[in-house]
């Protein structure tokens, strides 16, 4: 049975069967990459405009005309002079699965089901990389009568710009079996800007309508009012262009009227495709790279036509994937965990872009959304890595490949690992802290430990050590740095850099120790027994030394030199996951006895300094619980928080455990860390 999240917590779902009910912070609609990521940020699909993850409106409006009267089922209604008011349909439920969002509505004796399906199948890179979402519908009569109905989908040209004043052009083209409406900026200045809260202004948005839908289409500013007043679309396309995308510029909207005809008790179904294509998506070390789906020269028309031909079998595959994934998540962590992973699945992937290098090698670049906009940030990849280790380690390799190549260049002259590759979408070299110039505000222990741990985990999951062999000089240099600096870290930043510098960080020390243990596995894996023995001897006494320095009565300290402090020791997840067994079980047993006394309504604070926390780290800590009851208690608090947080944005990973309010960060890939429990249940095979 699929997990259903009802819009009103007390409501019943359309089927009449009571289900576990949740209210997502924001609902994923069209989720592909940092530039093509659209959400509903209200209780109902009609409460607010459809928005980009940055909270900028990129409106898509859905209407249905039933027996001559128009109702709205999607988006906020734009204002047109003289247009009559339009009622909203009653939203009865919204259902979230890993790949689908399905809404149910009722009005005038009809039930409308609308599904947004982004086929982000992790093991099929060709399909996953296609920037295509299917929007489908099913309409049936509920009152035993027949009704005449038509559906309208209207897309505002704001969907194709960064700023509303940017001029756009529009066109109608044909692909095999499809009529395609297109809109994009006039200038098409590829990869001309980078930053955090920015949107793409090169490439084209496409609304592709199958011929079988027998639809009428329009490219005119007044498509919505014409449909509301007459049930039709304008007969003439607007041709005066370019025009500014904003509404006052009267730039054309892309509209499709889908005739449903006479609707009875047997459902009437259909679908369209929505897509956003870019000629170039990422710049890496000065090279402009194309999206992975386009690596062999596939055109936009072929992309859309292929997606249409394969729709039925991709939908079947997607449904099977949802069912199998949710069953696995529930088995690994329970019903609350199943819901949490369904909520965060698409968000994890959509904060990345999959491109192909000049030789076809897949490269998967993350964007540090709503943080600083960095690209391929190592301590963003680290928390999200459980997701990719679980579903397809090749996607983790595609994230590590560009950063490891960069680390091997003469321009990276430090004895520790880099933090990032630039600012999205330009991966031309580190920009964080001292960049390539100095060690100011770098994360030496953090990033060196992260990369060693991830390489060890990935190679075990892939069953070979080929990747590690290519980069042993870098990995060995970082292990040497950790041996010297990791046991008792100096005053430096960790991944929780929002909390500031912290010397003698006990959790960071754990990471260094675990990374040295992981390096022993790497050295053995590549066949260097002498190197493995050297670091095995070096790391062996460290856990006991850590315990002696960190113990503070009934718990372990935040920093070695700060008695009376505490923190989550989430980095210990790798001890059993990698089979290192460096630390005794009593460490986390002691910690969890202490944590249980410091829970807040919405979870466990990150440490004693404030009541803020991180969602990903909480699940790592929960996965280290001593009893099932401790684990379930914390996971349930996280689900209650997701249901009740006043911050209606794509799920934040940084929030206050008392108020539930977002402190910062949203739509980030680090939520992939939530999948650590499922990874622990599955294990990382040799």
C-alpha cells in the first residue's frame, strides 16, 4: 500500500480508507536539477503559485471546465481585467512516493487525479538524465451522471528566465507524435552566470502534447481568460516578440486545452510532457559540458519523442521502483522512515546535474542550494553519499571523479583535500575560504576524511579498487595529514561551518580516525600491504585515546578541552558500515543514554550550544541508537517536525528543534543522508 499524505490532517483519502496522514513542508512537482526544480509550497496545490526551489514564482496553472463552469486545480489564479472569478476544486489528498506525486480533487460530480512523474531511476542514467516530467490525469464521474469536461494547462514564460524583465521568444514545433510549445530567453547566453539563488536563463522550456490527446494549443497572453469565458483558446498566436517575460510585458503563455469529452464512471486519461533543455549545462575546468542525455548528439525533438514512445514502460518501471523502494524503506526503518524517504528522494537527485565529459564519462555535479551555491562541495557529497551507495554507487563515483581529478592538478598545492570546485554551474576551481590561495577558512580534516571514507565505501560497493588506484598519491597524502592533524584537530571548520570554528572537535576527531581506518582498507584493496600495516598500527591506539580525552562522566564532550559540553557523534556510522570496528559499542550506548534526556519536541539538538539541528545528522545518530525504541522515538520526532514546521520550503536540513523553524538551507542534496538506515540494513558488500 502506498503512503498517502492528506492535505488536511483530519481528512480522509479519496479511497475512503484511512491512511497515515502527513503534510509535506513542500511538495515536489517537477524535479530534475537545480535549474529545473518546481514545487508546491502550500497545503493545497491551489494555495500558492508553482515556485522554483528558490521561492520565485514560475507559474503553471491548471483549470478544468465541467459542464460549462471552470474550476482551478493547480496554481494561483492570475488576474485578468474583466475575467470572472474561478472556484477551486476540493483537494482531497496528495500522495508521495519516491518518483510520483499524485493529487486528487473533486468538483461538480467529477473526481480528477493529477500525477507528476519524474522518472529519476538511479540505475538508468539515460532515463534519469532526461529533463522530462510527465503530467498525467484521470477523470471520472462520482455522481452516476455524465459530464462534459475539458482540461487546461497554462505555463507562464517566467519559467524560462532568471529575472522577469528578461526578453523571451516562443515557438511551436513538431516532434514525432507531438506538438511542442517552446519558450526561452532571447539572448541564450550559455553559462554566463553562477550563484546560489539564481535560475537558468539559457535553454528552452517545452510543453509537449501528444497527438493522441486531440488538443488545441495556443501561444498568447490571454489563453486563460479566453478559456474561462468561452471554453476555447485564442485562435491566433501572439507574434510580437521578443517581450519581457513578466506579465505586464504580455509575453505569450504556453497553453494546451485537452478535451475530455463525455466523462462517465469509466476514467478518461491522458498526459503531457514538460521539459527544460540546455545546450550546455556545466563548465568544468574551462570545458563546456552537455547534459548526459545529449552526449551522443540527441536532439531536443528526439528526446521528447523518445520519452513519449517509452512513456508506458517507464511508468510501469517507475511504479515498480516506488513499490519496491517503499517496501525496503519500511522494512529497514518503519512506517515513519518510509514516509521520510519518500518525501526526500527526488530532492536528493534534483540538487545535481548529470553531464558527460568529452569522452562520455558521466559527471554528476551537486549544487550547494541555499547555502553558498558552491558546486561539487565535498562536505555536501559526504552526507548525501548513503543515498548513492544504496541506489547506484556509479553516481557517487560520478561526483568524486571531477573533484579527484582537480585534486591531482598542480594548481591544488595543499596537503589536504579541497572543499569545492567553484560556484554552480562553473566548476573551474575552489572558491570557498582561501580558495587556491591560502588555508584561511579551509576544512582540512573534514574534507580529507570525507573523501577517504567515501572512496573506501564506494570501492567496496562496486567490488573493485580501480578508482582508488588512480588517485593513491592524493589519498595517501591526505591520510598522512590526518595521522598528524586528525586526532586532536586544530581550530578549524567542520561541515557544520554555520556553527563556526571549533578546536579539539571530538566528532571531527572521530571522522579522522574512521578515515584512517578506511584508508587501511583502501591500501589493502589496492594491494599495498606495507602501507596498510603502517596505518593500521597508527590508528589502532587512537580510539582508546579518544575515549580518555572525550569522556565527561555520563557522556562524551563536544570538544576535548570543554567539560560540560556534548554533541552528536554521527560520524561513528562508518565504524560498523565499513566493518572497521575501531570504537567499542559502549561509546554510542553511553551517548544514547545521554541523548534520550536531551530530546526536544522536533528532534535532537546538534550540540549543547543551541537548540538547532541538522536533519541528516539526526538520522545518522538515530541509526546508531542502542535500542529500537530510541531509534523510533527520534525518527518520529522528525516526521512530526516535517508535518508541523512553519517553513514551507523544499525540506530544510537545518532547523530549530523547539520552534521547528528553518534556520537556513533548503532543497539541498544532503537529505540523501536520511537513507543511511537503509544502507546499514543492506550493507556495503565487498
